[in-house]
């Protein structure tokens, strides 16, 4: 478990089972996809802060006839300092 400063960009996905939020966490050690249920309480935007990363692991899924491989970070907590609009 590490705590690291970074920026979390949250985007709302309009899926067939309803809307949900996903994030992309940019840090000094790399960029990670974040798919935690607690992201649903936030609006779309870019959030600066400190992030507690519990686990980093690869994940795969199929979408539109292709296989997607991504590196995911599981967050144990976060302290957000400000928000900017998505560009």
C-alpha cells in the first residue's frame, strides 16, 4: 500500500446496465484505470489529490470484438483538493 499524489480524471459511461463512473489516475509512477464503486458519487472532472493505492494489477475485457488489456489500481482511499472540468 502506498500513498501518492496524482490527478484522477473521472468520466461517466452510459452502459446498457445504466450509468457508472470510471477514472484514469495519472501519477509519477504511471497511469492506471480506476473502477471503484465510490467513484459514482463524483461528477465528471479532473480531481487533484493524494491517493492510497492498495493494489495494481492487469485486467482484461472484451469490447466491440476486441480484447482490451489495462492496468488497474485499486484505491483504499483518497483526499481530493480541487476539480477542473474535463477537456
